């Protein structure tokens, strides 16, 4: 776990809550931080300047998805070639290594599998998570 | 009804002599063979069946090898069980894969293929042939597939499951390429566990024949995994792998394992687009014999149903071998019967329905129905 900041909460629409996390400037491109919001563990990522949040529980077997390696991978190919790409766009679950696209939660190897994502935005310089 | 594994052979291997290429006839006439002449020149496996591996009642009354007497084959199998089509898989020819000399191996395979087309296929319209190739000579095997693969009686290329390396390996891709070009499935039959080929298991040689025979599914596992992992079914979308006599009960477990490991380590094989089990469902076919026998027979099917095996299984009797499966006593789920006994093979081998031979013994002549 990278850190566990106190998340202040603000009321929003019915059933939704906005959680102010920490200043966006504390999460530069390529960085990731795990936050605890209520009873949930959530990974917040800065991928090439855009912020994303993923549930820190892998849809495969519940492992700490967001504590694995932020990485790239071999790109789809029609030949026996290995083209590395997407550096920094993927998270590899800490337990079994399944690859997920950070922005969408989509598992690369199986279209049926997707990790839960949360909307995250920057309000007055603060990262705000909507649950 | 299709029987997808029927073993035909010669009365004596001397019947092959006219078909041996001139350059190799001296090898055939004077070269070493296992045991005493006449014998087929191939390395013999180290596991000897203590009762020989043929049905005792299939030895022709006049002598000779079980599977060499066409009339007896009709009586015991084709007529008795109303077989519409029998896919002949030869007997010893797939053992050419054990020979170190790939050129002699392919010459022997080619001789068998000419013998098959010349002697067996004209006998009966129910008979379809498997083109035997020497996988240790991928270029020669590919040339053989292009030479004879478009014969209307030939339905697949055939190799042994004993191999130097698993069949998805790019070493063998000339064979896959030729199969795709000619439109033939690539079939792998139990056997060839001798000579230059790897052993039947990865932990050293087993001891007894029955022990080894039960373990021979392991080579089928290796070929199945390799063919999927190397992207054969992406590279040649029309290609089909047929595993003959390698068992079926292990297939769901292996596909589940392959799916799970692929999901984690997709990056090793970025040419794949789908889960291993999805490729298997669409591209891999498995013969049923010897059908595994759980204590409760019904418990065989749920796992197979999970991978969609109704679309993947082909009935086979393995006549005239010792582990023969009788179509009369075969137990299949009722709603699987027509697929496993007929339509899966019909689709695989591209034999339209309604073309059953009305006169069974009316032969294919010059490639046309007489």
C-alpha cells in the first residue's frame, strides 16, 4: 500500500458520494496511490496525465490488483514478433499477473473480464472520487 | 455412422515393395528391419503388448495380419455395424516418424500412401484414407500432401503422437501450410513412441504396457497445447487438429488450465486473439476410443459439456486393435449421438449428407464414384 490518506466526504446525488482524496499535484504521470474509502481499497493512477481509479480487488480471485506492476505489454501481432507498447497504461495484478487496462478496467486476455472502475476528476486542484 | 479410426494393413509388408521409390528399394530389400524379414522398417517401442495389440478374433482365417483382410473387416465392422464411412489410419506406417533418416521415412510413407490409394480405397466406397507423412521431414511431408492430398478418397494427413517436438512448433509449419492449402485436417494418432521421438511421458519411461497405454494421453496434451499456443489456428484459420486415440476425459481439465495460464501470461503469445478453449472448440477434434470409463458412466459428460465437446468428438472403434470400441455398446448422451456418430465427422471431412454409398462395395474409380 502506498499511503492511506484521510478521505473527506461531501454529499452528492442520491446514492452517490464524492470523496476528496488529495491534491492532484501529488500524483504525477506514472504514479499510483492506494486509498481507503470507507471499507473500499481503491487504486488511483495518473496515466500520461489522465487520472483513473480502479477497485483494488482483482475480478479473477480477489487479489490486490492495484498493487501489482504498472507496465506495458506485447502488442497484438499477426507474426512471431514481439512489439512492446502501452507502457504505463496497464496494471498487472499483484497475485496472478492478469493484465488490465487502467483506463477501462478491461482484461486484455479475456473480453468477459473487467475490473471495476470509479470516476475520478480534479476539482479545485483536488482529486475527487465518485462512488 | 462414421468410424474415424479403422486400421488397415498389408498381409505382408512385401506388398509395399512395388510402391517404394527406386532410390530406396535397396534399403527396403536389404536394409535392417526389427526382428526377421519381412518386417516394416521402423524403430519399435520399448513397451511390448504381452498378448499382441490386435483382437484375437480379427486374425484372418487364412493367416496374416489383423486388419489385412478386407472381407473380414466388412464382416466384423463395416457390414455388422452399418458403418457409412470408415477412416483408414493404416497400422505401422505412422511409425516412420521414429526413423532418424527423414528421407527414407518419407519414402516409406509415400509408398504406403500409393498402396492405400491403389489397393484399399478402390475396394469400397465406405473407405476413406489418411495420408501418412514423416513429420521429421516437414518439407517432404508438405510435398507429399500436395502430391496426393487432393485425391477424393483422402480425408486427412496423419502422423504419430510420438514426436520430436510438439506439433505447433514452427518446425512443422510447412506441414500445416500444405494441409491448409489442400484443405486437409492434420491428424495425430497414438504411436511412434520410439526411435528419435520423445518418450511417452516427461518423467522418464514407464514400465508396463498397460501403464504406458493409459498415459499416452500425455502426448496428445502436448500437441494440443502447442498447436494452440503457437497460433496455428490464427495463421491458418481453416486448419483442424484431429487427435486420434489420445483419450477425451482430460481435455476439459487441460483447456481450463490453458485458459487460466493464458489469461495471466498473454504477453508471451501476442499472436493469439482468443482463449485456448475457444480455439479448441472450433479447430480441434477428438476421437472417442478408448472412451474413459468412470464408475458412474454419466459422470464423464458434464465436464466435456462445459467445453462444448459435443461439437468436437468423433466416434472411433480402433478396429481391429485390442482396445476396440463397439458401436453397439457405446454409451453417449442421447442428444450427442448424431453429432458424435455422424455430423461432426461429416463436417470435418467435408462429406455432404445424403451421399451415403448405396452400393457399399462400389469403389471410387479414377477419383469418381463409379
